[in-house]
């Protein structure tokens, strides 16, 4: 057909075109057919991807589109006995992060930060050399510090407002409460002890995200509400705590003492009203300063109590009827031999009644009573008072003290122990022992936590609990009499108060030389333990000052502290009655630390006390700490005994879990790990 | 070449005289539906990006609509204008296009901005070249078939345009021009051996490319094994396949695509079909494929029924050209072809291509209209 048409193709142009087109239509049809086939091939491919492999791709897509976003929960508050918040989560801090690549004047930033935190500027310089694109330089900066940094107008610096742990009473509660890590888990003190109750539960939310990581609305959203942590109510009375802390600071400064500690408790219930030691630390930057300052020494540290311990032997003697208070004892004019050792009294006494032996604290008189009494009875009563065993307080790292078995005692040891040397106790044990005297002979269990509510609303309270009867009420009454006389006439004169009968005992102990053995001639621990039992308010206070310079007699060093604290507590009682807990409003938070706390109002009340102003937070915050930062690292514990390893770790406030017995062969954190990182250390031990 | 065609014409613009004088209705319908799908998909795939970059989710939708309007005007103009008049002037658009191509080559940018709208000369060059070649081939049909001279002339023109576009550089667009030119040559009746002879030198060139520029070669063929470099060369292929596959049968629904959140770059241009698959599933995507097949089938039918050789070549080559674009774009979206930067006709956001495609459709419809018109004298 085409060949015929071709022959007459030139007849008319239109016709030619028509014919030409028809002639090659088949070529077009082939092309078109190919294209349509290709379209159907694509349709098949579509089927393969969407129907056959659809599930697989849908899964991949879901994985890359969906993100689980954590919803932060608030860590619970710790409140004092009146409900005043003393540790709480607050969105008031700023975290400073930088992009090192964009940062121009890194030096200025480092020096600024160093000025805020007392860290060396080189610390920040080192962080900036990191290869990561974004580096966190510092956290827990206050609003005013953040303002200052912002005013530098730096590129590549980012200040983010973050929630953080806030301690309105700052250093006064630092050792008691401890601190948390960046993630809000308790690391030390009550923060770790009550972690379970305080910990909230993080929530989550499913978000759709884009490829750059930005969260977008998602119709599939599902979520779990975060749950805020519970509340822990302490037996601490924050007013008393501040008063005690303040007094300790003063005495430590005055005598340049190694440390000073105090425990104030209610002997009838065992509730601890205040417990503190100095030097303390900055709970916002716990990593600065020596780690030893983190310890709440009245619980974690041991000392030889000295003459205050004489009440133990005295109790035994009175209970056993070996001596009466009126019996006379010859005190050998100040010098007495036991074996090859010689005992001395500070004053030379002749004949003294047993009562006066205690009142004037005659070592020789006590040694003679101890001889009659025998080691076993002294040991028994020491143990009944709770020495040598943990008090069971809700606080991490209690050191239970050292009371050797009586069959190992030599004669001189017996005499020493009767006067409080050669045994080691913590201050809390001492306080509780005196509490038994004040409480008609019944030893109470110490209480720091009154009640706690966890995030699920489970409430648990801790009522007062008796441990045991240590002595008959009559003996306790007699001892109280002696102790009152002690303050009225004897060594405790400086602790006497107007209007209240104070029962108390001083103690000046020598510090044992742990390296050479024996005792230092020039290092002392002076203590005072005393209580008021006027029926209105029961209070028992133990003050210990370790290694005071210049003066060392407890009557001069510790007793006046007792007096000062007790004096200031009396008007504080009046204040407390009209006092309501001050809720710390989240909305208040705008300025720096100094601005937001309700403390200034409180200080107006406290001016009544006529003492020096209580710890003013902003003052202390500005205080220059020139202690260089020492990062404490976990020691190598391998090869030492379990007991020694436990002692070391608990002294750092680390919980210890032990597997096996004998000597340590393995530790869960490598030696050299920063101690901040490990709250619980697991040890593996093997017998040699 | 018809002398007087319409009684009622002003400056070459003709007006419909009777009911019978209209284009292929299914053809129009397929274009309209594809454009409607385009509007929806452009909005759905671009609103997030538009909001992020311009704080206005309608940014790309607005611009797309404006181009669609311009494209419609071009479409109507081409539809009303008697296509036979094109023959008289067909050389002029080609010359202008080539000048523009050289111009962009000198200035170094692929775009020419006219009144706030950027135009891609390569798009217009494609249409201009096909129109001119359709005219030339129909005019010199015998010359083309009897000696290689005519063939060489056409081939030279195609190669010049292709070379200029390639120099932009826009390889994929250049390849499309070449393929369209070849399709036109095939339809115009060139001897097969000429075509084979012309194709022979391509082989050593391709071999040279494979060896000398193997990195580019690897890149082009990364689509065969995208997982070899999931963050680099294979990224687009993988993400596009994830988008397509996760749509399954029914898709996530309008606006619900997750891949458009920057996972699939250029989701409103080159990968709009993937987003369509994700949101509309197999059903929607298959329907769009069928729309393209309908469009293509009606277009070919118009070409076959053309009353003259010029109309046949013109409509045929333009339809083939658009179909190639659709095939390549969808093939890329389904991970069956190397990643190119070609838009999906009527649907992709992309000004010049949309306008030129609508213009081309106007021309094809014009051919169709005259198929239905009464016998001309």
C-alpha cells in the first residue's frame, strides 16, 4: 500500500504529507507501545515496592520519623519538721554551652567563668579543646552570672535555663542533704539515702521528627505523664540547724580547729533537730574543695570521746552498786601507776566523793572505780549504751565506732576506756547515750526522717522507737544530778544557762597517733555533751571541736558553744510558734540566688536573737574560696581487707556491696575513677 | 500549508466556529486532573519547608499556582493559535532559545529571571527545537529519507542544542532533548542504518566516560545498590524508596507524609511522586500512572490522526517528550533509574517545565482541534 502511494506522492503537497505520515505511523506505534509497556513496568515496580515490600519500608520509615522524647519529672523536696522546703528542684540555673569553632574570645569567657566558680581558667580551656562541636562548660550558673555572660555578647555561646537542685539554706544543710548529679540522682547525704522516695519517674512522648531532628506534631502521639518525686520530712528544725551551724563556724574560726561538729536532738524521741559540722562545702558546686568536707562528721567520723565517756563507767558502777555517789575515793594527789604507765590528773586531788570524781573529772578516781568494776561490766554498759554498734540512723556512711572485746583489755586499757580513751565513737552515739540519761534510762533510736511520701503517694512515717533500757530510772536520776552539779560547780561552768538547769559533761581527749601509736601531746578533741530537762523543751546538744589551737580544754572551747546555741534557741522557740513554713514559689524565681529566697524576711525575725546574722546566703555565695580544687579519685582497693576498704569507701559516702570474704580482688569502678561518679561500689573479695 | 483557514480570525487567532471544533476531551481531562493532583501534592510536600524557610506554608503553593496560571495562558494561546502558523515562524523561537542558552552559558547561571519568575532556557529550547524540526522534517521529508545530508542537518541541530544544555551543565535535560530529537527522527522516517551509524560513536564515548570518569559513573549507577553509600550517593534513592514503600496500599493520607520533613530533599520538585506514593498509597499512585497513560494514549491518537505530516510529527514528538519526562521521573522515584533532576510533568513544582509542558499540550490540542475541523479547502 505504501509503495503505491509513494509513486503518486507529489500530486499535492497536502496529500504527500498525509501519506508520508501514514507510512511511518507504524514506527510511532512501536515507540508508543514501548512507552506504554514501560509505564506498566513502573506500575509493576510500584506494586513491588508498596504491596510486596511495603511492610519493610513502613517499618524503616517509622523508625526514622518517630522519636521518643523524655519528659522531665521534678525531684521531690526535702522539708524540715515544720514543712519548710530545704532542698527542692528549681528552674533557676543556667547551663553554659559553647560551640568552640564559633567562639572568638575564648579566653575572656574562661576567666569570667573561673571568677564565678573558683575553678582554674585552664579547666575551661581544656574543655574547649574537645573535638566535639558542642561543649558544656559550666552548669548551675545563677541568673546574675548568666546576665553577665550574656552581656559579653559572644558568638557560639548558649545559655540554657535549667532546673536544678536548690538548697535555700545553702551551706548550713550542705553535709546533711548532700547533693545530686547532673541527672538529678542523689550522690551524697540524704539525697542519696532518700533517693528512692525523692526520685520521680520520667515521662515520655512520641514525637514525629524531621531529618534535622526537630520535633513536629504527630497525629499518632502517645505519651506517659512524668511523675514527680515524693516528699521527705526530716526531724530537722531548720532554725536550730542554722543556729548550730553558725555557732560551729565561729568556734572553728576562733580556735582554727580541724573541724567542729554538733548534734542537737530531742532525748525523749530520738529526733535529731540539728546536725552539722564545719568546714562544710558549697552544695551547688560540690566538686570544689576537699571531699572530706562532704562528710557529716557527727555521723561519719570517729573520735575518742575523753571524759564525757566517764558516764558509762559511772552508770555501770551505780547500777552494780559498787560505789555510791557519797563514797570517798582517794585520788592519789594526781599521780597513779597502773602497770608501767602513769596516770595524771590536771589538778591534784586527795579524797573525793564519787560524785566529785565525775564533777571534777578525776582520771585517777575513775580508774580506781574501773578497777573495782572490772572490764566486763564497763564493756557491757558501753555496749548497752550503743557504742561499737551502728545507731541505725537513716544516713549513708555511718561509722559505727570501735569497742574492742573486753577480754583483750589490759589493766591500763580498762582505766583508759573508763575515762574515754582507747575507744572510738561518733558524736551521734555519744549524744544518744546522754539521751538515755535524760530519758530515764531508755536509749532511743535516732531519727532523721519523720515521714516520707514517694511518687506513688505511698506514705510511711517513722514513729519514735526505743532501743533498750540501759539503766534503772533511779540511776539515771542520780546521774542527772551529778551532771547538773558538773555544770554548776565543776568543769562545765561555762555551759551554765540562766534559768535552766543544765546537765552536762566536758571531755578533753588526746588525739591518737595512728602512725606511731600512742597519743599526740599537743592535739586534743574537746567535747561537751549536755541537756536541759526543765520539762518544757527537751534538748540535748553535743559539741565537739577537733584539734583546737591555743586553747584545748573542753570547758573553754566546747562548753561556751553549748551555752551560746542553747541561749539562742530559747527565743527561737518563740519565733517558731508564730512561724509558718515558707513555700518557695516557683514564680518568684527570676534573679540570682541572693534575690529569690525568702531568707531575708526570715532574718528580720531572727534579729530578735541578737546574735550575729544567720548565714546570709548571698554573703556566703560571694565568699572567696581559695581552696584549690582537688579531684578525689577512687583508690586502688585491691589487696586490702574488706574492713579497711569499707572504711575508706564509707568515709567518702560510697555505699559498698561486698561479694565474698577476705581480701579485695576486684572493684566495680577502676582505680582513678572520679568519686563523684560512683555512689555504690561493688567489691569482690577472696580469702588469701 | 493552508492559506486561509478560518473565516473568523484576527492576527492568526481563531475562534471556535462550531461544536465540532474542539480538542480531544479526554486529553484535556487527563491534563486537568494531573494539574489538580500537582496543586495538592505541591502544597502537601512543600508546606513544612515553606513554613520553615519563609514562615508561610503557602509560599510554594502560591508560586506554583501563579505558574499554573501562566501555563494556562500559554496553553490557551497555543490552543487558539492555528498551529500551521507556527511553520512560518518556527525558526525564530529556536534562534532565540539558542541565543538564550549561550547567554546563560556566559553568565553561568541556569536561570533567567523575568519579572520575578525564573525561566530555564533549556525547557524552551526543547519545545522550540521540536517545533522547528517537525516543520523541517515535514517540509523536507524526501530529502531526509533519500540522503544522509538531511539526516545530518537534523542531527547537527539536535547535537548543538544538546551540547549547549549539557554545558550548562544539565546532563539529564540534555539527554531528554537528545532522546526527543531521536524519537522525532525515527517518526519522520529516517533510515535505520543512519540512526545506527550515528549511534555507533556513542559507544566508545560511553566506554571512555566509564573509565575516565568512573566516580561519576559510579554515582550515576549508585541507584542499583544504594545501601553501599546510604548517606551519600545512595541517599536519595533509599529515602525515595522508603517513601514509596511505606505508603503501602492506601497511603498515609493527604499531608501525612513523613519523608517530606527533609528526609527526602526536593520533595516538591523531583521527588514529588514519592510523596504522592507515600500519602496516597498504591491506589493513588497507580491512578496517577493511569492518568499519564491516558494522556499519552490520547496524545498519540491525536498525532496519528493528524491531517498533515507536520501535525503528526509535532504532536508526536511533543507527546513523546513529555512521556519521557514522566517515565524518567517516576523511574527515579521508584529507584529504577539513576537520580536525575527532572520534574514530573504537570505535578512537580517547577516553573519553566510546567509552563512549557502546558504550552506543548496547547500545541498538541491545537493539532487535535484541526483533526476534528471540517475538511479545509
